[in-house]
């Protein structure tokens, strides 16, 4: 049984810890957030992620998963320490590494035996070397260690399945022995393993996220062209996706990408390029095109409703994507603010993200279900494609509304059916 320490019990750390425990390892997960650790010990999850609660409970009961706020306890007997703390955007788009720095110092001050320190957080190129310097400088006594980069590629909402079935495992280190040991740890996941140097591994993560974001921005531009020229972007995407060189994933046109990673990672990669005198033309355009979509939906609904002043707009969904409570960089935030600034009243319903949305959008009235949301609305906007919205009693929704205007920002409904039901309907890139 290997012993692993996981630092940070957020979306990545908690999933990583619980999954490694489920694979038969002993995992001690540490966080500086005492409330989170206290709750986890009682089986209360700090985040919403399907299947996570059962997975955590099962492994706590099996004695393979333990939570603590003490670095000394977390590192005692550990062979591996995964850093999975946040790396949010700084003021100029750069990745803010203060949590990584604090974690590295705490590791250094509390390690008493040789350790492989693995960076799972998404960190700028060169961070692995920097972490090694911090650890060396902060150690109270010299204890051997290696730093390895092992970026995470999971998606929220399907995080456990993604962690357990990755497309690849990327391992970067200048120490071959350490890289091999980390590779062994990942063998049960049965994915191709790429061992490379630290900087290349760190870059693979940024390049992957930036490419996926570019793919979405591309299909969104195609959607706008489809709409103007009489084509249907859903079928265009299907037709493109059959080509294995293109692939079907990440071709859903809509309100654009949000979340805790694409926005910050595209910006951070652009920042790194600019620091080296390289103009990141594609990355800058991809980001601008993405954020423009949020203002565009407000203008489109304004046009459909004949003005927004005094109107009531209902948002179906708030989370940045379905099956998560994560509101970080959710499109709903800018969209709700856009409607409010135009003089509309805004209300919203989301199956799980309303608690997190409350403090971000204090002027938005949160409703208890989609039907209550629809009552008296001048227009409804689908912002997040939750499954429960796909099977609504739409006749009931229509009857509850003041005017049956439906803007489907995620293309979950069929235009012809919606019009037959009596809605004034508009999707993205469709006729
Ligand atoms: P998160 O904000 O959900 O969780 C981070 C956790 O780290 C928090 O619980 C926080 O209290 C804790 N923490 C902060 N400083 C600490 C310290 N010094 N010691 C111990 N714990 C500390 O973050 P996340 O979404 O899990 O993202 C973590 C990293 O993984 C980021 O770099 C992100 O880019 C990357 N990533 C995230 C995802 C995702 O889907 N969220 C996917 C792949 C990669
Ligand atoms: C994304 C990547 O997919 C993961 O591989 C990566 O590990 C993660 O970022 C990260 O680094 O944090 P995630 O943000 O959880 O995962 O979710 P995605 O499913 O990729 O969706 C991101 C955003 O793009 C969402 O706002 C979603 O609505 C939007 N999206 C996604 C589209 O508009 N169209 C699509 O076809 C797919």
C-alpha cells in the first residue's frame, strides 16, 4: 500500500485523493480550510460533484482516506505529495502562485523523509523548478526530494470518470526515478503515459486547455455565420466531428466557455507569451470572441422583447456548466449583470449552484423551480444545459410566462418544436 498526501481538497484535490484511495492507496488529504476538513470528516462535501460523496464515504470507512489540517500529520510516512491548490488569475492575467508557494513552504518545513512532490495544479512553465528552490530554501534540515509535474485533465461534473479513465497521463521531471515511480502510481488508470521534462509537462496542460477553448470559440464563430447564411450549426458540428482529425468533442456552440480554468489558463498562457515578447494573437482573439458572446445575448433578447427596461428576464441555469455548483467565471454572471444594467429585472433558477450564486448576484431573485421562474417572465434564457431543463413541461412554462420568448443559449431544444408550442424562439447558429 502506497501512502499519498494530497494538498488541497477542492475539485481536483478531493477527487484525486478519493480516487487514489479507491485504487487501494492510503491517502491523507490536507487543507488549510478548517471548515472544509471538519465537514469532510463528517462526510459533508465542500463541492458538488456527482458520485463524490459515496466515493469519499466508502474510502473513509475502508480506512484508506483521512483528512487533516496538519502538514506534519499529512506528510508522515508519505512517499508522494500532490499539490492541488488553486492558481487563480492575478491582476494582469498571470497565474497567481501564492497558494502553491505556501504549500511548498509547508511541505519543506514538515517533511522528515524522502518525498516526491507532484504538482497537479495548473502552473506556469518553470514553476516546477521554482517549487524545488522554495523547498530547498525552506527546509529545516536537508531531506532529499524530487519535483514532478503531473497536470490534471479532468472536467467538473464528470470528474471521477475522467480521473479514472484519462486520455493520457503526462509526467514531467528531470529525475527519471521519480518520474518512473509516479508512472507506477498511475498504471491502474491504464492510459498512455508520456514522460517528459518539467517545463514540457507544464506547457502540455496550458496548450491543451487553450486549444479546447479555441475549438469552442471557433464553432461559436461558425454558429454566427450559420445563423446569417441559413445553415444549422448543430448539424455542421456533427458533420465536422465525424472527421477523426477534428473530433466531435468541444463543438457545442453556445454562450461560450467559462469556469475555473479555460478563462484563467488562456489568459495565463497569453501573459507568458507576452513576457517573452511573443504576441499571442490567437489566444487574445479567442478570449475576446468568448467574452463578446455574453453581451451579444443581452442585445439579442432585447431585440426579441422589444426593449429590456422594466422587463422580467428568467435565467435557466447559473453554473458555468451542468452537473457542478461552480460559479467561477460562469457566463451567467456577465449575462445577468448585462440585463440588470439594461433596466430589466432578473430572476434565475439552478439545480445546485444557487448557494454559490447568491453572493455574486445579489440583485438576482433566485426561484425554487423552473415553473416558478417562468411566472410572469417576458423572456427566458437557457444559460446552462442541465438535463432537467431538457424535459420540462414546456406548455406549462409557456402558459406561466407573460410573453413566451425563449432564448436557448445552449441549443437544448428543437426550433420547429418550440415554434409549434407557441414560443418566439431563438437558438445559437440555427434557423
Ligand atoms: P479549488 O479552489 O476548488 O481548491 C483548492 C483548495 O486548496 C481549497 O480547498 C483551498 O482551501 C486549498 N488550499 C489553498 N492553499 C492551501 C495550502 N497552502 N495548503 C493546503 N490547502 C490549500 O481549486 P481546483 O478547482 O481544485 O483547482 C486546483 C488546481 O487544479 C488549479 O491549478 C486548477 O487550474 C487545476 N485544475 C482544475 C480543474 C477543475 O476542473 N477544477 C481541472 C484540472 C486542473
Ligand atoms: C476543462 C477541460 O475540459 C478539462 O480537460 C480541464 O482539466 C479543465 O478545464 C481544467 O483545467 O480545469 P471544465 O472547465 O471542467 O474542464 O469543463 P468543460 O466541459 O471543458 O467546459 C468548459 C466550458 O466550455 C464550459 O463553460 C462549457 O459550457 C463550455 N463548452 C464546453 C462549450 O461551450 N462547448 C463545448 O462543446 C464544450
